[in-house]
């Protein structure tokens, strides 16, 4: 199976990606931060029994999403599963009411 994981460089996204890679699924890890993506990619690749790709993309930017889609088409990687785990964490609890 082929999975595209947004937020794949850290947290839940990376944990899901690692388990999927161990199970032999092909992956594209997506993150907007290239340094975090490199580290996450290395971590996932180290346990992978499958192909792991990486792609820098801010999923909140339509133009970048179009480039991600073009990359998937051009590389022949059309995902069977989308793991949408990109997000922003606010440590400031005053935002919670």
C-alpha cells in the first residue's frame, strides 16, 4: 500500500509513518520544515522495509499542494491512503476556554 503522510517529520505523523514503513508500505513524508523533514526521513528510513520519499510542502498553501500533486503524478506515486496529521501546536493554554 502507498501512504502519503502530512506532518510526517514529527509527532503522530512520524510515528504512523514508522509503523507503516516497518510493515512494508511505501511512503511519502510531507513537512513544511525541511530540517525537521530530513530528521524524520532518516528516522523512518532506518526502520523501513519499503520505499520512503520526502517532500517539503506547506499543506496550507494551495500552490505548494499543487506541486505535491504534480510530484506524485510524475513519480508514479499515487497514494492509497492519506494520513493528514499536519497541524500547529499552541502551548498557550489561554487559548482554551
